[in-house]
C-alpha cells in the first residue's frame, strides 16, 4: 500500500549501506520469529544425541513414505509443522518407568494436532512374551494430579520398535496451559529396565507429531 | 523478473543472504544454514505498472504508456514481489524438541510493478 509518493520498498533504499544491512538483518530476525510465533530466539537447548536423532529421522521418513499425504507441505495455505520430541526420563521403580514429553506453548497454542505417534524400543525382554502396559498420563483439569488418558496392553516378544497412535491424547494436551505428557510403562518385575540408557543409545523413545496452524472461524456467504 | 545489477534503478530483485552463523542462530536452527531474504527495489514509472518484471511483452508496454499518457493516475506504482516461495526450517524449540515447518511466502523469487 503506497502512501503518498513512496512505496514500502523504497524505505530500505534510502538508507546508507551499513544501516541498510543492519535494518535487513533486524527485519529477517523479526520476521522469522514472528512467523514461528516465538517471543525471542530459544535459548541454547540440550540437543538429543546424534545417534538418537538419526534413528528418529529415519523412522519418520519410513512412516512418511507409508502415508498418502506429504506432511510439511502447506495445503490450503495453512502452515504445517512436524514435531520430534525426545523423552525425558522420570522416576522409575522395579516394575515401572516414567517418561516425560514437553511441548512448547508457542506451537501447542497455535496449532492443532493431526497425528501423533509414540515410538518405543524394547531392549532385550528375556525369554517368552512379556506383558507391558503403556499408560498415557496427563495433568488433571483440577490440579497437578495425573489422570490416565489411555491404557494399552502389549505382549513384547522380541527386542524392537513398537509404535502407538497417541493422537487423541496429544490433541487434548495441546489445549492445556502446560502441554506435558507422561508415559508410564509397567513391566514385569524381573525384566529390569525395558529401555536403553538415556542419551547413550540410538533407540531412545520419541514422539512424532504432525500439526497444522489453527484457523479462525470462517464465515461462509451465499 | 529481473535481478538487480550494481547500478540498477528500475524495479528488480535484490539478493540478500542472512547467514545464521553470522547472527548467532546456528545453535537453534538446524537447517538451512541461512535465509535468502531477497527483496524488491527500484523505480516503477507509471508506464511500467502491471508489468510482471521488465520482460513483459511489447504490447503490454505500449498499452501502459497509453495509460500513463492519459494521466488517469498521478502516483507511481510499487515494486513488489510477484513470486514467492516458502522457507523450510528445522529448528530446536525451547524444550529441545525438533520442529520442521514451511513458512509460506518468505523467499522472493521475482519482482514486478503493481
């Protein structure tokens, strides 16, 4: 929208080269952060191990080639996101392990979950099939107490990956102020730890989620 | 569209690359290494209005000159992006999750006069 004689693009050209460069860099930063709905650049994170990351990306790619749609490509102009969240180890007992997944409010508050999958790798389960119960726990609406969102019973026959559809749980989580999901694994007492040791193994548990920017209500006219 | 040269005055696309390392963002943006923040700059005299870049047809240019001569509008047109594409980003958020998204319309591929 030109105002008077000047176009918006003309403003940059009137600056001295050094000031022009600074202005463009500031604009680039501001533009990227605004589009990602980030108030500022995230502080230096603690990235997952390279091996864990590569394994997760490989499995994501395998899942994507199975699916009909191509995630990440905006259909109908809505921005799409793929999220990869690695578990944080929580408390554990002789027969249970807790894993925590935290999602940023910036993404959770502005998107809706299309699909979410939990990837769990079972370390050597011993002889025969081992019964495992996977519970998804969420903070309750009234307070910090956790409530069970879903429960799945599995028979683990051999070491390897298991995937679980956790779309519904993550979807309801994204509407909450603290988007944190806890996964409880209940295993037989003699199994020991069913998971590899944290950050030292390429088989660390993770969640892959596909999300899409929320739309404001549309008004249809005839 | 036309890419700007050293002494371009007419509407063109000026290339500008933001290196994430240079601005200290390489620790949270995994890919790409930078952002091609191209922008449009230059003059758009009235006879160039509606031309998508300078390579428009002779007939369009003639018609626009006639329009300009009729002085129907007194304000110059604007040099604006006519083609844009998304910027794909793979980054760490503040919870150390990895996010991949395509931000639409972030890279200017060509410019023209409105």
